C-alpha cells in the first residue's frame, strides 16, 4: 500500500460514494422493483419506464446479489434488504427446469420463455441466492445456492449437461468468461465459509486463469486451446475483450489474497496495464469492446463501441493497482479512464449511467437496462472502490 496513492484516491472515494448513493441506487429502487409479480424490471428506458417486462435471469440474480450486498457491506437500510428479498423469493423456484437447469428468460409472472444453453444465468442466480442467505440468515436459500454452485461447476466441466455436446470438428477450448465465473463464484463462497470444497475450487481457478495469459501482449486471451496449440487461424483464437481481460486481472488479485504468488500477482498487474494499452482507442478515447489481436476483421459488429462495464472494471482494477504499487505507472491511466468515463456515462438528468456509446463517445442507446445491462457493474465497482480506498486510509 502506498500512502501517496491513498491520499490521491480519497477525494475520489467521496465522489464514488456520492455517485452510488445519489445517482445510481435511487434510480433502480424507484423503477426496477416489481411488487406485483416479484423480481425486477430490467429493461428500462432512459427515464426508467419499462419497455419489456420479461424477467431475464442473468439480471434477476445480479440485482438480488447487489441489493443484498448493499445490505451486507454498505448500509443496513431496510429498503436494500426488502429489495433483495423481492428477488430472492422470485428465484427460489421459478428459474429452474425439471433438470435443475436455469432458464435465460421468463415472462413477467415467471413462466419459461427461453433457454440459452449457457451457464451464466445459473451463475448469477447462485450469486444472488448466496448473498441473500448471508443478509437474511435464510438456511434454505443457502442450501439452494450451494446445490446450484455444484451444478454450475458440473455444467462448466461438461457442457453436454446443458445440451452443448462436443462436436467432431471442434477444438477443445478454454473460454475466459467461463474461467471468470468459476473464479467469481469461488471467491463468493470462500468469503462465506471455509468449506474445503470451496477453497479447492478457488485454488484451482488460478492456473485456469493463467492459461489465458499472453506474456508477449500482456493480456488475457478470450479463448485458448486446452492442448496449448495456437489458434491464430480462428477469429475466436485472436479475440480480445479488453473489459474481460481487465476484470479477470482483478479477479486474479482477489484470488491471490488467499493464495499469494508473487509471479501471478505481477501477471495480474501487467495484464491491467497491457489491456489498457492495447484496448484504448487512441483516436477517440475509451476502451474498445472487442478487438482482433492480429488486426484482422472482428465478427462482432459492435466491436468499436464503448460500453459502460469495461470502464467500470478498469476503474476498480486501477484502484487496486494504485493501492498495490503506488502512483508510478498507474496515475496517468486512472486519470485518463476517469476523465473519459465521468464525462460520458453518468446521466445527470434521469439518473444512473448510459451503457452504450459509439466509437466517438456519443450515446448510441439511451436505455438504462436491458437483458444484460442493469444494476450490477456500475454499483459494484463504485462500492468496491470506496471500500478499498477507505480501508487503505484506515490502515495507513
């Protein structure tokens, strides 16, 4: 921990706290709670009006986690626990099919609409149920979260369980998003108890993440072959997501707090810097959404857009880096990312943050939420930044 960095960050901690309490949380408390049918409205226009009342399970789990986390770690405000209960009650039974898998979307009342054949809805439902069990002491919610955690791990290891069998032409790959969610859940469960199963998963996540590190570029690649072969002939093998790479780096720093490793710590810090250097748009500012590591065309047509969440992840990662190493190589990046983010994403008229900018930094969609964007990345980053900075100040 570097004292000068703590002093430099303290004014930002006050701004982050003000932004979270004054601009972000009130928007979602006012507009997202579905008190008639349970759960949350996530598809909100700029002013908070609902334009799609379906329940997307990624977001139902994330909202439940966020409201419960606010109660557990931010402020014992009755509105937070009440909002978390609204989500947890909805998540007890409605997300699951007869095989224990998690739907992607439900109608407003909770009837199934779509199954995605991916693990991520299950990941976030699990997170939400676990955090609510901590907030409420609800043992049945805790058991449900634990059971779901084990199923998620099984789905990650054997995608055929969610109807994605291996095909003859496929190259066995490790996907960075899967490594991240495994690590994220392991961190959450390890923080709740010292169950050896949870600690073993957490420990094993470290090599799973490190296999994605490219030491030449100093980034985490999105996809790597499990047998180590080069995938440069495939677009997915060349794919780089700056936000994922940065988020993975701070996940790794969290993992290393329990399993210290100086070499892995250096990789995590170098990956933050490498991802910023490679992912930053030098012409217009901001982090690209997707890139090809060899400069070839990218399949994702939205690749040049600037999204909210890579920038929130970068802010938190930079706070960790500043507190770890001091201002040296980090102060300039922190100021650059903050200048870009603070000027463009917060909506001072209606509240919360815009999510989607074009390459030049203009708002492309004014919605505040949809089937993937909601009450998660922004409040999580703001809260964790404040917690880390203030804890460092108390320790200095």
